């Protein structure tokens, strides 16, 4: 009897990508210790996903691809993960800390017969994860609009509409910070982060060019070159 192949299906879902920061570098420094951290990392994420009614589609090394039927549960899960690691890191030496980036998007996905998922919804969530800073959650505008009045999102930082690799349509992106910046140094870091995510590389080149010109003008104006007397 011929095997029945299940057809591919489409559905709307919240997709989460996670990544353990500096995993590859840490593996090169101390493999055994890093694998112990990875085991703890996996345990925390798997527990949070199960608690918030998510489903782990697959893992790749230190990364998770997770699906949620509810975008609210997806954001709550991401917040739970970051809160847990924040508490963990506060008690640990730097070598024992675990830092995670998380990307979240809600969109149409194509579920293949083997359970894997494809589509723009998956691709955008993946790009958002790479855009996130350590210990933060990067979400699309669609996710933000779904949860902004339902959840306490903490400090929300707008990153504008940065270009996402291989994604044609731009959209507003938001970064959820664990806590508001304190002091001048952290405030400046947040402002620099906003600029770096909003501006294209060509814009940075233009800014650098302007700064060089201004520097040259100021040098000539206030520090004139003294020509040797004849």
C-alpha cells in the first residue's frame, strides 16, 4: 500500500527565534563548560515554551525555532525567558552567565509534511532575532500592535524601519528592554543603538564625510598651519 503524503498547510502563527549570545566563541574557549550552560539554557527555554502553550519546531545548536497559536503567549514566553536569565546572571560570574537574543513576528506560515515551517512569517522572525541586542526581544509592528494594550512591555525602543535582509517590505521594528536606561552612559548607548539600527551604511558614510569636512574646517580656522619664514 502506497504511503499517504500529508499535504502542506498554511496558518497564521506567532514565530519566535532565539539565539544564545557568543555560543561559538565560548565553545572554542571551554567546550565542556559551554555545553553545561547550553543544557541549562535549553531547559529554561523548553520549560517557558511549554508553560506558554508553544511548540518547539526545531533546534539548531544554541538556537530555537518556536511556534505559538497566540501572539500574547509568545511575548509572555519571551519575557519569561529574559527575566529568568536576568535573575540567573545577577548571581553569576561573567563566565557563567547566559545571554539570549529573541525575535518575534506574527504572520502566515507554510507547514510542510515533515513539520518544518517556511514563509515570510518565519523569515522575518529570523531577521528580527539577528537585529536584537543581547538580553532583549525584537518584535515586529504587527506583534507590537497586538499586545501593546494587553501586556506590560516594559521599556519599548522604536528602531524605525530598518532594512531586513531579503525582506522586500519594510515595517516598524521595536526592541523590548528589560529595564529603562539609567544614567547618562546607558542613555547615550540607547540613542546610539537607535541611530545604528535606523541608518543604512551609506548614511553612516555620509555622516562620516560631513564630520571629516567639519573637522578640517575647524582645524584650519583655529589651528592654522604656520609656514616657514623666508
